[in-house]
């Protein structure tokens, strides 16, 4: 044993040793507690305070302090004592008053509360209101939209389509079909200002219109690949041509289940005759006002976000070229969307939502 100031003799219990070893192995959090645990563990082996101080890069007084604290209180002695700090200013009653008022009332002459109006109504300051709202995830300034389907066959259609997603039939292809119509070729009147440190990319507010195009797409729910076609018009004639494209791209040995909405071009006499001539095609209509059931809508959202919204196109041809480029890139490494909700999960969630909307004040 080396020379130096000796620590008073102390024996660690098995439980205390395991606790201290766990604390000492922390790498990112509570480093002060880890250091104190190492001091006690090293001291229990007979190492002098001087040697421990040199090993840990601290002074001898620090070693002695935490050794004495452990000897008096055990592992609890190594924890930080409660700090006095500033006393709490907001009581539970004040917090409850703000929450109840936020949820159950509206200010005079406005549709929703602001921090300023709530502060004036409650006698608290704006900072306190903001902290309470953040703590309870209240955002009176925000509003989101929803729409409940009134389709009389809503439940049956949900079970049918979700069943296709979660348990597709054998020797068949499930395709989600729809059109993204009237895609505008918009050209910004000034060049984009590129992003730089501390500043986002900027674009001119006004633009020039150069025509529109429509994208017909069929998303394979198993592979994520998309069969597509671009047309300048959006009629039953163009949809029938797209069905011919699907027919040509799907192996003849497979049945085809089409998930699509109730748009008029999908139900014309010409389309019905086409379906009769192609009996391997089976149509599954989504409920009205329930486009979220059609997975191709998610693909359209990604296309808009990644390729169209921030683009500047001088012609319809340039817009269509950009869309084709995105489709080629997507189909080179396709990834299917993962559907996780069962029909029961969806119907139960909608039932709860309906109860909330029925109980809410109008």
C-alpha cells in the first residue's frame, strides 16, 4: 500500500457495492455521482486518499468529504441535496384555472385564446400562460380539419379494403389506383435564392402558369412499384387507356384487385364494359370522403413534397419530365407503405372521435 493520508476503515455490503458499481459505470449522465461512487469503491480496497485524488484528478479534501458522507448515510449520502432555489410561484389552483378556462370557454370577441388574452383574464403573466400550455400540450391558435364519411356501406368497405392490405389474396395483385389531376406547371418570376448558413431557400411569391397535366397511377401494395401514365386531360377515355396500361403490365396469370374512389370517370358505361371484358379485374371502391384508405394518396403526397411543390417549370413538358424522373427513381428502389391498423382499430378510433365531436359544444 502506498503512502498518503489513510481513510477510516469501512466495509461495503454486497448490495451497496452493486449500487455503487452501477453508478460508477455511467458514461454520459450523472458524472458527479459516478465520480463519488468510484471514490468509495477505491477507498474500500484500502487505497489511500492521496492515491485516489491522484487517480481521479481531484483534491484530497473532495475524497475525504464523500467518504465521510458515505460512512454516515450510505449510498444516499452521495446524492445531491435538494437545493433551495426560487420558490414556486404558480399554485395548482392557478394551473387548473388556466386549463379549465382554455378548454371550456372562449374570450369575448374572438374564437380562441391567446397568451395575452388569457393573461388578462386570469391575472397571470404571458410567460406563465405559455409555460402552462406547453406543459399540457395546449395550442389554442392551431386548428386541424377532419371529415367523417357518410357512406352507408362505410364499415363494409373499410373491412374489405383493409383486409386486402393485411391479407392479400393468393395469385393476385392489389393495386391502389387514382389520378392526381390538374397538376400545374408553375414558373417563378425570379430565380430561386439558394439556401445558405442561417437562411432558408427563398423563392418569388408570384408565378406564371404554363398549363396542367394529370398523373394516373397504380401503386402495388406489395412491392411499392407504381404503374403510371400522364395525360393532358382527365376523362373516362384517359382512364380506360390507363387500364389498358395496367393490363399490359400485370402478368396474365394474376388476378388484379383495384382499390379506387367513387370518381365519375371510374363508373362510366365505357369503364363498366371494359371491366366485363376483363374478368380478372376486381374493383373495391373506398367509402366516400375516405381517400385516406387509398395508399396511392400517400405516394401523391410524397411526389408533391419532393418534386413538384418547390419546382419551377417553364412548360408542361418540363413538369412531366420532372414527374417521370421521380417515378423512375422511385421504381428503381421501391418501398411499400406499411399498413398497420386493422379494420377494428380504425372503426374503434372513429367511434371514439364521433363521441367526442357529438359531445363537444357547437
